C-alpha cells in the first residue's frame, strides 16, 4: 500500500511554511484585527447567509495560498462532478446525489444513463399527498383515530438530520402532531416513548435503506409486538422509508405506505430525501418541507457557481483544513446562539466525523496527514457557562458561532439592564469571538488570556425553513469540499463494520444462552466472557 | 511569572519515557489483551460500581509509575484536605465542600472554625418539607391550582447536573410534575416553555448564587412580567436558590421560599446541594433525592478511604492524565449505553472542562503541559452510527463506555435475532471496546483498522438513585484528582470573565440605542460596530 504525502504537493508545503509565519507573535489575531477593513476583506454574503472569517488566523497571503490549494485540488470541478451524477463514491461504485433530492430545476440528472429526477419527484409527490391525507384525517390509525404522534424509528443518518430540522422549526409545527425519535436499541428509549404516546393515535416511520439495520429492526419488532398486544393492526400504524424492493417494501408485509430511498444518497446526507421528508412533512406540513429544500438548493447552486473566493462552503472548508492540518487544532465546536439549533452540532458531528474520519484516500492509499476532526457543541450562551473556560484559557479549539438576526417570539420584549433577551444574547454573540481573538494580559496570571483563538461567525436572517435548508446545505458542501482537499471518499463508512461483526458474534452467544441456559460462553475471549457472565448471572 | 515544568519531577520524566515504550508495536493493545488475566488485573469494583481499564494502553509497569505519581502529588492527602474544609480554592480563598452536601455522618465540617453541617442539614430539611407540601397540594399557585410544571431558571452549573439526574431517573417521576429548564437567555428558550406550560400551575425555581447572573436575571424578569400579564401573583410562583442575603433572598421581594447556597460549593459541583435538591425533590420526591445523595456519599468515602490502587476515581484520574499528557490525546468521549444517561456527557463536559481547562497552577505559575481536555459524547449505540467512524479509522480518542446491567422497563422482552433489545445493546457495548483495541488488518486499506484505541468500561447495576449518585461523585472525584495531579485549582473559572466584560460594554451600547435611536456606535471597534448595525438596521 502506498502512502500519499500531502506535503509532496508544492502548495501544501508552502502552507506549512505559512503556518509557521502565522504562529509568530506579530501575526497574533490582536494585531491582525487592527486592520479596520478586516471584516470587509474576510467575510462573504450569499443566499441570505453571512459568513465572517475575520477572526480566523489568516491573512491575505494565507488565503491566496488556500485558494491555490483549492485550484490544485480542483474543488469546484469535483463538486460539479458530484452534482452531475459521477460515481464519486468510488469504494461503493455509486454517485452521491443528495443535491438531486432538492433539485427543482427541470434538468435531468443521469445515473448510469438514466434520469433519476422523475423518481425523486414522484417520491416528493407521494410524501405531499400522504402528509395531506394524514392532516385531513383521511388516513387514520386502525381504530379510525387521527394521528397525533409520529415516531421515527431510525438511527444515525436516519434521524439526526430530521431531529435537527424538527427542533429548529418546531414553533411552526401547527399540525397537531408531536414528533419523537426511537433511535437507540436501548429499551429505555422505547419504554419512555411507550409511556407517553397514545398508541391508537401513533404513526411509526421505520427508516432504513437496507431494512436490515440491527437497532432499527429490533425496535420495529418491539413496536409491532406492542401494537399487536394493544389489539391494533400494525399495517395501519406503520410507514416505511426504504429502498425499493427491500424487506420493508414488501406487499407481504403491508404498511400504510412505503417511500423510496435511493442508494445514491447516503444516510448522513439524506435529510432532504424521504428520510427527512416523510416525518418533517407530517410534523410541519409538506409546504414547509419544500421551502426547506429550496433553501438547500440555493446553497447547492451557490457552491457550484460562486467563484472560489466568494464561495461560502468552499472558503469554510479551506479554513477548516487550515485549522486542522496547518495550525494543528484537532477539534472544532459549533455554537449556535439560538436554542432551536440545539441539535445542529449533533447532526454535523455525524455528517463531518463519519464522512471525513478516514485514514486512506479514495484510491486506497494511506494518508500521512490526519483528516476529519472532533466536532462538538452546545447552544450559546449555555456553552459559555459550561466549557468556555477551556476555550479561553485551556486548549484552544476553533469555533463556528451562529447567530439569528430576527428571532421568533417577538411578543416578548421585556428588558433587563436596558436590553431585550435577544439583545442580551447578541451582546454575548458579539463579545465572545472578540474575547477569544484579542485576549487580555493581566498582572494576575490566573486572569490572563492569551487570545489568538480562532472563530467564524455565521448569521441567518431568521429561522425560516429556507434558512435552515441553506445552513444544512452549507455544512454538507463544506464537508465534501474538505474531503476533496484531503482526497478521501466522504460517502463510505467502513469504519463501523468491525464493531458490527464482533457484535454479531456476541449476539449469537447471547441467543444460544437464551435457548440453552447451559451455554457457558467458552468460545469467546476472557473479557467478552466476563461481560456475558455479568449480563447472564448464575453461570 | 514562573513556569512550572512538570517534566522536572522525576516520575513525570519516567512516565514520558514509559509512553515511548507503550507507543512501540509490541505494546499494541492487541498484544496486551493476550494476557488472559488482564481484566482481573486492570479492573476495580467498589460501592456497586465496576471500573474496567483493561483496554487502556497501560501495563503493570505503567500503573506502578502512575501510582508513584499519585503519591508524589499527595492525591489522597489533598482529597482529605478538601473534604475537611481546607481552603483548597486558593484563588477565591475558600473551601470546596460539595462533599459536605451529601454528608450523612454525625461529624462536623469546619469552615473558619464553624461547623457548617447544621446549616446544610437545615437546607435539606427545608427542601423535604417544601416538596412534601407541594406534593400534598398544601402549597399551590396564586389561584389555588396545584403545581404541575417546575421550570428551573438557571444556567451552567445551576441546571446541567439537575438535567442529567432528572433525565436519568425520569421513569421514577410519579409526582405529576413535569420539569423544564430555562437556561439560555435566548427568547426561543422562554417562548417554547411559555407555549407549553399552564402558567397557573407552574412553579419557577430561580437558581443563582449571587442572584446577578445576567442570563438568569433576564429570564427571571421576563417570567415575572409574563406572570403579571396573566394576572397572577409572582410571589406565589417563584422560589429561589441563592446565597443568604442575596437580592434573591430579600423579604422586599417575596417568594414562596428561598433555599440557601453556600460559597463553598461551586456551581458545577452543586447538584447535591439545594441547586439540585429543590427541583429534583419536586420532580422525584425528596426520598429519592436523599437516596441519590447517599450514593454520592458512598463514592466520596471510597475516594477518601480506598488505597490508591483500589480507588476508582483516583485510578480513572491517573488514566485520564496518562492519556492526556503522555499519550497525547486531546479529547475524550463519554458514551453511556443507556438513553437515560443522555445528559451525562453534557454535565461532565462542564464539570471537567470548566474545572481543568487552565493554564496556570493554583499558585499562579504558568504550566508547560496542557491540562484538561475536550469532553463530548452521545449515548451508544447512537454514537456508533454517528461519529464512531472517526473513532475507529480517524483520529483516536479515549472513550468511557458506560453500561447498565439491569434496565428499567422489564415488561418489554421482545426478541429479534434471538436476543432482547437490552441484550442487543450489550452485544454492542461489549463489541466496541474490543474492536477499538484489537483492530483488524485487511487487504483493502479502506477496511483496515489500526486498533490500539483505548477505552474504559464502567458498569452500574441499575439506574437507581444511589447508582446515579455514585456515578456523579465518581466523575467529581476524578476531576479533582486530575487537578491535584496538574497542581491547578479546579474550583475557579476566571476564563469566563473577559467575555462577560466585553458583553457588558456591548450591552451598554445596545441599551443606549434602545433609549436613543441616534446612537451610531462610534465607540466600538469596526467588527463590533458591524454586528450592532446588523442587529439594529437603519443606521
């Protein structure tokens, strides 16, 4: 196996040298920020999104080199290839066409010579019709009761994006439907939901491309037996989102409706497909789901069409790689100053870490540079009262601050210290990036701040479905641009396979034990045996 | 200012050398795990908690050196000094006595020559009585309606621990009371709660030691005006948890009851004080809160009394520092295979990162070694379907796996593939640490796993209040032991001050603008001005 040395490319090497320069005291952010035009020079605006990287540890020369890297890596071209249906997921020999899920142009998108847009449009129309019938109470549960609870049964990419969007837009949920997520195979997850819902009024959406995901199948089975115990007909309480012809799309196993997923849209990129479409249309109405898609489409078009130095996700990806590989930050935080975005970090954590936590190039060569980083985050100002101590005085990590200009709930305008709560929130959103960047010297070392801690700030005008779509698509495009820089495949996830294989062996031992109490786990290693004996005491 | 070189201590230097040896191929975990007695040698059991560090990258010799470090740093002695009321919070010149909050012995604890236990016991009794009266509906809202919603108004340490415990034990919540958290000053946080609750049946608990925390005061004011708008009497809908004599404990500002906090218990260590006691006793009943305290007390006593090599939090701290400073891992994940522990990582994130994200020793000298690390996490198996790709094939990070032997909801025993959902969960809990440690070579580089990725596994017998108390106190004691190794003060948080100061200046600008539209923000730097103009358009 070959090792690919990023450092063999000339521009990579020059960036390494540039990082040395940017590490020097005169390039401390407190000096860079003396340039009164800095925010003009180091910010972008497009499709109603503002992206400010003036508090990143870059200068013009650094950005020039990064744009050179972008050209060297052919980023724009490769994004266009992805959108055009080329098989960019090389290890699995298929395209990555999440952008097609929100394509509202009349242009075809060909996969193996066949236009996939008619199928995609059909799924959208199926969702629209189904959601409308549920809202009009034409489709009901088996006892004729309208649906009031929707429970998504799905894990990873089958729920994280939907959970993020549902939270972000929950103040728009006017369909008298609550949404819940049965993701974990932990019986506590099911037990809690079962204790809350009215089963006669509950619709379960099973989401699994293959319809073989262990956790999702175990949960779907548990739910099925629960519905049967209550004397109801499962066929009237389930829908599935799955591949055409999977065990979840089988007339012998009837459900209210089955919506198709395509193998060219990966789980973590699937919230704009039926994966998000079915639950979000039930929760918010199809129209709002479509507005969300259109926002995402606008950002996709921006990513395709904007010049490198005006391209928000592309610049964000360059900054991310600069921080990761050249300045050496292993982690990054996402801090939305907006409670409705509280699940953004969890979604991007999957999107980014599963896409780009790789150690081989797309061509199967080992990399000499780390790819991907740890993503974590909580809403601000909460995060300030939690882990920002470390951000200011401990290990530095870059931060994406996210702000919303116009909040919902405008009826509450109470003022404290002369400002509304939204203004108080913004006083912190403005202060934190400055404090992190500038630092402050103090005679008391415990009160000194070394500063020079980088951040970006992203602003949304408001929490409209369009803006949530734009924000989502920004992070999706950023993630794939990063992968293109690293020459990795952001669409596979072989790293999860080994654990699955070992779990299968352990499950077999447990199943044998359930059948035959005399199984004393002699086939497994001593540690596994110890844990099996702990779970099955009395051996 | 002096710089303290950890590497000047002989044992620290020998650990650096040891890390070189542990980095060699023959010390790969796949080899270390060939020892059939490894789990016996590298695990501990105490107060019903099992702690397995057999998949950490240590051998006997490494542990010997770490125990030498523990002695050199006087860890046990310093823990006893903390528990005994010495002023271990040197920068703020006060003790750190969270352990006293769950002290049920008859022994006094002296602060400045005065036994503080009578006051602590009085607060516990006040809480018990108040909760009982609310549950018996002797204390009601201003219209005589019993309380059905409790909303905690508090941020950081004033809610994260309570949120963790409330989630962990929510299946025990049989008092007909829902609990919610108004932490963020974001108006979306208040707006959502206001849209859910019945204000006549809602009790608000304002938690702030100084009663000056900007976010908490803004929220309390917003709530007060909301209650008044509804024609209700705020005095009958508020309680406060605050310092004696603070503005929240003022007869001119009447509330249903005021419970005292003490300056010797820091926010992030305060869930066993009235901070957690008032909301958790209302939500779960005082008896369960006391059981939780007693579990925490047991772990405190274990941390004080157990020998170094049998001491779970002490060993966990040694492992943590070993991973952080010697093996060089900057981050650590907490992955509970139990949905009810879904807020554990967020709580420990604050506890650990705010306590130990420091760059100076307790004596004010600069450190040459990083302290603290990034803590993040989500429940398993969810995390497997989110960011474990990076854990297996990208940047390695140590993981604390947490399992629960006996789940709640025993009525659901449906089997898939021959196992119950709880068994399916455990097959993953057992498989993942093995997969991470062992790795697997494959002819296809994309399917190769380098392994040697360290983890610990912590087991709880069940989700009893006692076990949640033990788990909490384990992480608290681990955190302070880490600080003692680094010679830092884990009880202050000066790192949050600079942002507060800058936010105050910005808030003043906003307040002036609210008063006088002609304020054009001429006193601030260009970036701040840009953001102010964005929030106040039309300048």
